[in-house]
C-alpha cells in the first residue's frame, strides 16, 4: 500500500522527477568524478531489481550526494546509482569504481534497444586491461548521445564508492592519482624494512623482530586490503585478501603490542597498562577467528574498537615512561599520537562524520609511514642508550679493578683497550646514523615533496595532457634519484658496519664495461652525450667484481650528470705495467683544485647540481674511494675547469693481498 501511494503521488506530480545531470567528456576534460552529479538510492533490504528502480516511482528517490565519494559505512543494504554520460569524441566511455573492496557490482544500461548487464566485484573477479586496483566498465559512446546507466553495489566491508568516468586519454590521470602516493609509501616501507633488518641481524635485539613484523603486517593491510592492490595479483589473491584481509589489522596490532611492551620496558614503568595490553593481545585472536569463519562485520567492529584503545594505552605508557626518565619514549609518543589522529580521521569518514575525499584513502598510508619512521628512530635512540649504559657499567668495573692489587694491572690495561675500541665503535655508529638521517631528511624528502606537490596538481585537475606528460618525466627523474640514493646508502651502511668483505677474483674488463655502458646508454641519450669504450683486448684485473661494478657505475653516472648536452664520455682502461689503469673521462665543466681536494680528502660528503640540475648526495664518490682502496688502489682526479675531468685508479693484473 505504501509503495502504491508513493507511485500515485509521483505519477500525478511529474515535476518532482529529478533528471540526472549530464556528465560530458571531451578532450579538454577526459576524466570526471561524478559522485555529485549522479543519483543515489539506498535499498535497505537489498531486494530492488533493475526493473523496480527504473520505474517512475523510484526514479524520483534517487538523490545526489554532497561529495565526490559515496560512503555508507558497514551496511547490509544495497546502493543503486543512476548516472548519465555523453562522450562525443571517442567510441568508448570507461566507468571507473576507484575502490576494490566491494563484493558485488552490477551495471545495467540500454543500448540500441537492448538491455546490457555486466557483473563484477571482488567476489566475481573480472580482470581489466589497465592493471587497475578498482573496477572498470565500458559504456558505448552512442555517437555522442547521452547514455543512462544504473549501478548496484553491495559488500560485507565498509561500502565506499568513488565513481568517475573517463575517455581512453583520461585513464592516465586516474591511474597516476591512485598509484603515486601508494608507491611512495611502499618505497618508505622497503627502505625501513631493509635498514632495520640489517640492524636486527647486527644487534640481535628482539624489539627489531617485532617491529619488522608490525611493519610488514601494517603495510600489507594498507596496500593489499585497504587500497586494493590485491586485485592486481590474480583471482585467487583478490578473493583471499578481500575476504580475509581485515585480519591483517589484528595481526599488526599483535606484533606492535609485543614490540611496544618490550621497547618501553612497560613492566617497569606502566605495569597496569601492560596487563591490559596482554588481555587485548589475546582478544585480537577473535577477529582473526571471525574472519576465518566468514564473519567480517564482527572482525571490523573489534578492530575499530582496538584501533582507539591500543594507541591510547600506548600514549599513556609512553608518557609514564618519559616522565620517569626513559628518553626514547619521546619518539614513540609522537609516533602514536600522529597515527591516532590518522585513525580517528579515517574512522570518522567511514562513519559519515567527515566527508570522503581523495585524502581519505591516503591518510592511513601517510600516517602509518610517519609512525614507522619515528618508531625506527626510537629504536636507534634506544640502542644508543643501551650501549651507553653498557659502557658506563664497564667503566665502573674498570675503576674497581684499578683499585686492586698490582697483579691485576695487565687485566686493567686490556679492559681499557677494549673500552677504547667500544667508544670508537660507538662514535662510528653515531656517524653512520647521523649521515643516514641527514640524507633521508634532505635528499629523499625533497624529491618526495616535489612528487607530492605534482600529485596535488593532478587531483585539482590543474594540468593539461602535455603537462601530465612533463610530470611523468619529472617523476621518473626523481624516482631514479631516490633509487640511486637508497642503493648507495645501503652499500655505504654495510661498508661502515664492516658487513662487506672484499673478495678479489679475475674480472674481464670488456664485458663489464659493455654491460655498464648499455645500462646508462638511455640516460646518456637523453642529453645527446656520446659514450665511448676503449679497453685493451683480453684485459683483466683482480678485484672484487661487485665493488668494481659499483665504482664504475657511480663514476659513469657522475660523468653523465656533469656533462652538458652533446658532450662526450670515454670509459676504458690502459696498460700500466703490472697494473691496469681504469678511467672515466668527460667533457663536462671540470673541477677546480679546491673541489678536487674536498672530494678526495674531505671529511664530509661533497656534491653539486649537474648540468641539467640533477641532484646528488656525494655518497657515490665516497663509496668509490672506499671500494677502490679496499681493492688496493687509490682514486685520483685530473681536471681542468671548463674542459672536463678524468677519474682514474690502478688495479693489479695478478692476485694480490687486499685488506678490507
């Protein structure tokens, strides 16, 4: 009776029927978000069919939303969307659902008198051609005539629907806006994982193990479940992570509880909070069991509750520990305050208190990335503090021994020498940490900030297609710089920690030089630089092949950076008696004597911008000096300002004793 009355009113009042706004695509606007310009209808019982919602009685109930993204929280209802699009310039219109955790999607549209139905969703895997972590549908262009479509969505997760339409030319804008932040987040996670894994094997501290487990589980939750990268892994992985991915949040909290109680020594500073966290640790098994049994909603609710309780307990513990003099708790405190704010904002958007936007998808990856970095710094501070306490204990022990009888003088002398060596190791460890943090804070933050700014311009649609292409070139240059810096940082860290052994083997120069030249030929071609190789036939040296390759790579990369367009670079070797002289010569700007001295003998990293404003850290040449010395040589420079530079060194033809 109620439906009949509604139908009667609407039939008698046709002026109440809303006409959906027309979304017009063109070459000037190839990508459009249509959340505000489409009609939305919530079906609480999830029983309405296409024939129902198309009736005049229901068409008036479709209403636009206030934001670009529809967010309905955890609901058993189905959501219907009615939109209209026109694309007069191409044959196909792409309908994009930019979120992958939706169980069921059904598209309806009529074309040339026939009803077309397309099924998709996480539970009905349908691959797309764009490696896109969302769902794509194709709508006919209909010779520029408006095409109406109806989309039905339903899921057991939080129902979030970012909706857009695009031409084929507009797809890169959609993809770049979705992928850049996540890839930067992935880069931060990989860097932190490698760095802290190295420290774990070196220090053997269990806190690093629990931190690494938390790092991996949280990254998997953010990328594979929340941001939907599982959809690119194939049907089995897509179904698995959509169904069970929410359990990764509980696993990450279990790791971080063990890490935090160990790191903060909470049994000493906050015993009450420690007992509460132990109870929560066992409670977190419940969402894992619930997910395994197919009950996603209870698992999500438990995780949401723990997402508030756990950070608050951590912050409480950190405050108590810091007030009682445990200084590493400060990094921990700031990290969890930052993450708690991110979680609150994310949950408030899910509950509809705040509106959904592109920032809603990025707030958790950004917040967790900052938190992970701060926790890594907290671990470093804790290690320095523990080492200092150990040294103080040893000093007190030595002072006691000095007051004993003369027969202990030899032991006192031995202990003193050991203490001096430990102090030197501590200074070297602090130097490693300070230099690495300096590079991370400046040379990685600058390109990351540039990329973030470019992404914001993309989101504001402030770039033309030509500018988007230029952005891709700039992004590629920054990513190359980040990759080179991270590679050199890892090798330099290993060398400073005496983790790299120099093992001399017989190395054939011609194939090695050819391999390296082929790697950099594209970079040289970008600046129209002529690259030449000159090696005596059959020339060989005895050196560590991996270290030698890194040296030549860095010298050639440096030469390309400081050689102007249409210049030339020569890479080769020449006979020098019992040794071979290896060299890299360029026709660049050259170096003055002061710059040569800073590079070869300075105590700090030295770098300048390249001829095309390429950035550098100076770490590559520092590595070259160390690795050449490890192999029995010495890096030298001949340079004339305005004419170019030659970097060269000598290596033995026959096996020789090499000290690392």
